[in-house]
C-alpha cells in the first residue's frame, strides 16, 4: 500500500512534502528479513520478491535507500534464480513472469542490473521472457495467456533492452481482445465469461503503452507510472538534492564561523 500510495501521489503531481519519509524508511528496515526478502507487515505476513520490489520502489521514490540492506537484497535476488534462468518467489521456486519483473525492476532502480547479473545470466533470462509470448504473454510455461503479463514480461524485456524481440502487433491485438465492449475494462482472458477488473485493465493499458499505443502516455517500465509522472518525480529529487546541498553548505559555514 505504501508503494501504491506514493506512486499515486506522484501521478497526481503532489510534492510529497506531507509524507513522513523518515518514518517510512525506518519501517522498511523493520520489514527486511535475514534472507534479504521483505514481509508486508511488522506483525507477520508472506515474504517474497513482491515486497522486495515494493521496498525498492519506495526507496527510489523517496531517494533514500537506508531502509534496505542492499548487499543482502542482491544476495536474495541472485539466490532466487531458478533452473530455467528466470526468478520465482524465493529459493528453489518456479520461475514466474510477475516475480521476474519484481526482481529485474528492483535491480534496475538500484542501478545494479548489469553488475548483479552477469551477461550470461541476463541473456538466459531474456530468452525465458521472449519465450513467454504466444500472441499475448503467459507468466509460466504451459499456462494460458493473461493480459497482465503483457506488462510484467513486456516491461522486463524493456528494462533488458530487448523489447524489440517481441511481436508487438500480436501482443496489442491480444490485449484489445480482452476488452468488455458492454461496460468497459479488460479481463484476464478474451473470454465473454471472464469479467474485467481494475488490475488487468491497468496492466493491459500498461502493456499497450509499451507497444506505443496512440493516445496513451509512455510508461516507466520499472515504476509502472507514466514518463510524465516520472519527470515530475525527478524534478522533486533535484529540488531535494538542491535543498540538501544548501543545508550542508550553511552548516559548514556555521561550523567554520
């Protein structure tokens, strides 16, 4: 909820001045476990790559990584590489398109994608992602195509600089086929008995943005917000850095006096 709350504020153009950043960072520290993963709540919950991604996105948005033991997180991600070269929920788990996105996006936001995974690992991971396309994408071998994976796997390929390897038109047609023409929205499958829902509508629009659909804003593949919202966030980062440098200079002058 913290990640989506912060992302929503950024999308709405908020300056995040009312956000208690120190409390959020302190809370993140309390949620990281000894294996490098994160849980969702202090009083106990599941722990896996989803919450690692949320912690990384929060840290990136706030430009404060003190809530994450980065070497421990990198160790957890590397240890979650499966036998087929993609990433699952944790050690020895089946590779999964959504969880692979979470791991790759975490490394991407850290600026550690190339240093954490060597060229051979990245190439094999890329191959696994490319082979998830039928018309749209599925999240695991021998599973049906599902609207959301057009975003999860598509965004992963975008971050790996390999999005050009997919058939964008086939993917676009699949996503559009999942629309409900009566009352709108997108479903998991192009099946009249499958109802649309907000999650698959959101990720379907994200998948369409990745393929360059007209009238949709370009999307940031790691943060899952528009490039326009990302530019607003980067302006905030610049203003925070400027304020910090000014404060540091003033403190130095006081000390020198």
